[in-house]
């Protein structure tokens, strides 16, 4: 006889994973490995996450591909060859598909399925997730692997809908090759990492390019070209040792040519030599071990400004492309070997919006305070409602029906970057107050998913209590995040998406934990070893 009673909600599976990027794919694999039943939902038509949507020309990773990759499986490390030290978007997307096929998780994923709501039933101890198509699924554990930069910022410019020509967003660029900018007059708004990558590609084919820049960014060289086979062989020798070693570092990776000197300990000639070597070696922020301490950071900032100016022929353009208003690292630095050089082309023009702001978009182009620039196409490289945006895109309600929007009304709060008070058994990898975008996201995806499943296994081993962090743990963690941010030059003084400053009305709180990957990992696992003292363990729901 069945013990199931009518009207009692039953789970469809143990775990639901939303999102099929780096974290989502690995979470699906982990679930299966550990014997949990699992369903995945992905709003795109394929795996890839960020690397599915951001298909604009020039999109590539500026973290070395041999760091920005999975290391959980030796065969995957050994069987995938990166064609470039910093792979382009299509290659990373193919890699993620390759991993998903290898791990046999594609069968678990429902594609073109956007999850719109997640509701917790306290009595049953279960989450119910609903998709835009009306499907619902009930589970014990929900993992929202929805990324930190997956909710595009709506352009806050008057007249956006008036423009007569096509407008494209870097964050949702058509993947079918249908965009043809050949011979067109193109306006590009935004000069962050996406703008810096797309602008040189637009300039290759367009008749005229007008770049609308509000804030200049640091742009330094990036590694490119094939990897040294000896380095690849070394990485493949013992992938698990590499994986462990990444977790012992500050940034969750081990870039090549990392400087091992301290700026403060070098004389003037030594400092210059180290900077020149770093510039040629492509990762200037790694010139010194103390690159993010004020003295070294100031010298690095000055050095980059000088080098940037040297590249650009026109003195006015050179002066205006240089970020004078914030130190290196205050905003996410950009990398490119061709961006600055693009401004030496006669058909590429910089419009500095600090001097001549956009007044409105017209059917025929963009009007600034001094001129109307006629355009055929507008490209928006205007960024994202970062970190909390993707979370708010889902209507999440937890204990007592409290919404996540309410819980995060003053900015994100959580403990250890993954769990929120009042939302038991809900996990948010790659989200707020974790090393996220200031670390290697691939390493973070593996670390957080490992931690989440170690937590779930622990809970199951204890008779399935429900887990959520104590409010005081959240307060402590937020304070820790701000304490480390205060040490980082420019972190709390620069207007950036790190602190929500790019979205009008968004609470200003620095959202990235910069205490380092090693410390983060150790803090997570200390909780697990000590039986989760920073959390409340709610009694398991009564059966039936
Ligand atoms: P972003 O860094 O936020 O840049 C958006 C740009 O648009 C900024 O220059 C911003 O100016 C400008 N903007 C926004 N609204 C505007 C307005 N109303 N008028 C004029 N200008 C406006 O966004 P993103 O370039 O897409 O990059 C986001 C993040 O994605 C990066 O920081 C990085 O973490 C990641 N990413 C990584 C790579 C990679 O190579 N690994 C590549 C692309 C992106 P303000 O600065 O003045 O706000």
C-alpha cells in the first residue's frame, strides 16, 4: 500500500539546476555522480551561458584558456586543445558543449525554458520552480546557476525606441551571422570589456564608426596566439594537482609570467624593468605581488596611462581614451591588442560624453550637446544589471512568502556567497559576495558546486534538516566583503558595476568578495567541517 497521502506535495527530483553555463553543467554532472535525481533548465537553446549569449564579433576571454576551463576530469583536460591562449567566444561555447556531451548531462536539460519563479513550501520543505511555458518542477534543493552578468542593462537614454535603423546589443548578438555592418555608419555606445572587443571588429567593415564613451577604461595587452606545448604538457601531467593549486591562489588561477617581486622592494630601474616585462608578457596587473597595494597600484596606473597614450596618434583622442578618474582595478580593466590602435584609423571617431553628453537618440542618429551624428546602426555595449539583476529576474519567495527582492532591498546579503537567510536549501553560485568576477569564474564554478554538493550530502546524512544562514552570519560576511574591498585601490570610490553604480537607483554596495580565493575556499570548508555553525538547521519536514 502506498504511504503517499493525497494533497501532499511530492518532489519530482532531488535537485533542480537553473542555467547551463560553467556552473550549471558541472552541477548537473555532480548531481548524477552523487546519485541525486536532477533536472536542468536553460533559457538559451544550447549550453554556454555567457558564451552562448555574448556572440558579438571580437568576443573572447581575456583570462588564459588553460586556466579558464574545467579541471575536475583528467580526460577533459587532456582531450581538449585550445587553439589560442585566450580563446574566442565560439571556441569556448564549443568547449562547453563538448564537456556537456562528455558528462552526458544534455539529456537532463530542458532548453528554451526560462525559469520565472521559485517558491518555497515550508511545510513540505520543497521548492517549486515554474517556467515561462508553464511547466513546474518540485525539488528538495534548487541551484540557481544563472551567472553574474546575464541580465542586460536596459539602455537609459532618451529616444532609444525612436531610432529608425537596426540596433544590436553585445549581450544578445544574433548567433546566425545575420548582422552585416559592411559600409554602414555605426555608433557604438559603451567602452567596457565588450565595447573594447567589438569596436575593432566593427571598424574592420564599417564606413564610419563613432564611439560614444562615458568613462575611459584601462586597456592593456592580452595574451594571444598558440600556447607553448611544454606548458600544455605540464598542465596535463596532473590536472588534479593543478586544480588544487588554483584553489591555493588569490585569483583561482595561475597565469603565466606572473611576477614574483614586490614593488616596494625594488629600486626605480627594477620597477621599470618589471613593468616593461609585464607589459610585454601581457598581464600587467600581475607585474608585482603587491600590485593591488596602493604604492604599486599608483605606479601601475601611471605606467598604463603613459603606454596607452603612446599607442594613439591623435593627441586629443589619446588624452580622452585614458582613464584619469580612477586607479587601475577600480573598474574591471579591459584587455586588447588592437583597441587603441583602432583610433588611428581615419574613419573611427571618439565622442567623449563627459564633454558632450548624449541628449537623445533620434530616428536618424544620436544627438549630443553639440552635434547630431547620422547613423545607420547602433551597437549597445552598455553592460549588465550585474549580480543581483539575474536573481531578481526570477520571482523567488522563501520562508513566510518573503521575496528575494525584499530580502535584498538594501543590496545583496548572503553567507559565503551562496545561501540567503530565509531561503532554505536554495543555492546561488557565481552570485553576490563571492570572489566571482574578481577570480577565475571557472575555478569558482567548480569550487562552489563542490561545496554545494558536499553540503547537500552532509544534510542528507543528517536526516535532511533544512539549511539557511543566520542573519548575523550574513552581517559578518557583508562586513568582511567590505573590509577587503576597502583595501583594494578604487574599489569603494569608483563608480562601477561591481557596486551597482551603473544602474540608476540600484543600492550601492560592493558585491564582490576580494579576500582571495584561498581564504574563501577555506572559510567555506571550515563551516562544513564544524557542522555549519553559521547557519540555522531547520528540522526536516514531517513526512506526509
Ligand atoms: P560594462 O563594463 O558595464 O560597460 C558598459 C559600458 O557602457 C560602459 O562604458 C558604460 O559607461 C557604458 N554605458 C552604460 N550606459 C550608458 C549610457 N546610458 N550612456 C553612455 N554610456 C553608457 O559592460 P561590458 O563591457 O558588457 O562588460 C561587463 C563585464 O563583462 C566586464 O566587466 C567583464 O567582467 C565581463 N566581460 C568579460 C570579457 C572577457 O574578456 N573576459 C569580455 C566582455 C565582458 P560607464 O562606465 O560610464 O558606466
